[in-house]
C-alpha cells in the first residue's frame, strides 16, 4: 500500500503518477516495468518515488486495487439484472461487465489481463467451507449455484470450469470488440450499451449456447443442441 506521503499529494499529482504507472504496467510485466520510466514520464525525482512507495511492487499492487475499485464503480452504473436470472444469464452479465470495463478503461483492462496471464492459477479460501479454491473466485459461486439449481451438471469439475471461464472472461472482450468492428465496418462506440446492443447480445447468446452444450445438466440438452 502506498505511503501516506502519496495520499497527501494533490489529486492531480496522484492521478498523474497513477496514469503513468497504468500505462507502464499495461505494456510491461512487473518484472520488466521500469521505475526510471515511471519517474521520467511523471516528472518526479526518483527519490520522491520511494517517498511515495516502498518499491515498484507496492505501486503495482496499488494499480491492481484501482482495477478492482473501478470495476466495482462501473458495475454499479449498469442496469440491475432481473431477480430471476438463471445461471447462464448471470454469466452473460459478468461477461458484459468485463466488456464495459474494456471500453471505459482499456489500459486498466490490459493491466488486469496481463496480470492474470502471468498468474494463471490463483487460489482463494471458501469462507463457508474453508476449502482452497483455484481459478477465478467469481465463478466458483456461480458454478456452485448453478449445480444447486440444476442448471449445471453435477459432474462438472468446478475448479477446472472456474479456470476455463476465467480465461474466457479475460480474453473475450478484445475479441468481441474486434469482431463487432469487423462486422459493422466502423469503430465500436465507447458508450456502447453492453446490456442492450443487439449485435453484442447475439454474439453473447451464441457463446451461452456453446457453454450450455458443454455444461448443461441434462445430457438430452446437449444431444438436442448438436442435432439442430
């Protein structure tokens, strides 16, 4: 966590340092990022950097916190989902949030994607069972609820599925933006309504069909899908 001296800076100077760091970490891993590049681009002395942060990793973790906070802020601005969302509609909403984040904060999204690429297997502790979970924590709850509500087959390995869904969520947004630009022949509007755009919804629905064909609880659903 940054030192108090950093938070005592003016908002303008804090944001300048943060934006320079975001750009650096969007293009470089923690191991290849440069303190010299950050201080030069921010116009601060190298000694000042260490008055604000313990080290480069301290700044990096601060930027990851910004990723988390900005995504929560963005989520709060999106339309609330219906109370009766089924498992796959809830998954679709999670993917829409990732896409909205890619549109609104492309550099932060790149920082997050690079971090996840370099740390592919993460783990957390289930607060209810105490069990160590691997993969994206968002999807463990999603999968458990899906099995509970008979939307997802009981044979699904939730650790493996959470890992796969985590990869999908990280790399889907750049693909969707490129795909929509190719299909329409024009750049995607940064103010795109990810909850209602018909082209985007068609693409996401197709993805849901693909996932349902592999994870639906009733084998007959998979049989019916492949016999269309």
